[in-house]
């Protein structure tokens, strides 16, 4: 799967979030920061060649930043979509949105008044109009105030968002982590460190096997109760 990350930021050079995400996207996606004026044919080719298109931006006055709005207005036309507007059909459209405010402020009755999904509804409408599948958005809240552990969790969530089927199943995430542990073990030379990684991978897969058994047993109980 080819993933295209379209980055629209009003001050990309001043961002702390975007360099962090860019480093994580290496070898997983094509990183495409927007800069006007746009080359329409270049932009179309990038979109046509992608299987998953990620729009990545800070929520800017409850919408996309001006650079991304300009890109959407200029590039999403009949030349891109084709005469029957199906040129993008079957692709996936996702959103990675960063917030300057706490996540819990967004919701009915909360300080911001609406949910993130409601603020992103126009982009979901774009996906529907062009025949693209809509992915649940990945929301990054107050990156600069997150702890190192939160950054590590975000790193995993972001790479999985770029590569895994969405919404991802727990089993998919476990297998993804197991694969990454294998790759990391190949890069480590110290025997003790390699052993620790192997043990962690074994525990991870064992827990997944236990969960699979539990799920199977619950399914059997439900089927028995129906008779």
C-alpha cells in the first residue's frame, strides 16, 4: 500500500509536532508538505499513485489552515477526479489533526462545543463525494506538553495509522508490534538486549493467543445460549 501524507501547516518551520511525525514516516509513506504555488499535474500524480491519502494539519480556527484549503480548492477539480468523478474512488482518506487545546475540551457541552468529528465533517463529505473510504481521524493533543511515554505511544499509533487497515484490529496491532520487535532485534548486537526483545515478543504473542482463546470461548457460550 502506498501512503501519501499531505502536510498543510501555516508555519511548518516552527512546528515541533511535524518533524517528529516526519521522522516516523520514513520508509512508510511519501511526505508531501504543501507550498504554493502548486504544480497541478505534480499534485494530481501524487494523489493518483497513492492508495491511502492522509491530510495532516493543526486545527486552525476550527478548520484546515489556509494553505490546505487553497490546495483543496485548486487541486480537487474535474482534471483530478475525471469526467465521472471516480478517479479517486476506492482510495482511503485519513486525517491526522493536532490540537493546541486539551482533547477533553471537544465535545457536546464542553468548552469547544463540538466534537473533533464534527469539525472534520467537511473532509468526511469530501471522501464521500469522491468515493474514498473515510478513516477514523488520529488526533494529537498538545504535543509540546506530552511526556516521553506519551510521545512513544504516539509514535506507535502514528506508524500504525500509516500502514495498518483502519480501524485496526487488536490482533493487527499486536502483529505489527511483534514485527517491529523482530526488526529491532536484528539491529541490536548485545546478546542480553536481543534476549530481552525476544522475551518481550514472546510475551506479547502469548497474550494475544490467550485473548484469541477467550474470544473463541465467549463466542461458543453465545452460540450455546441461543439454543
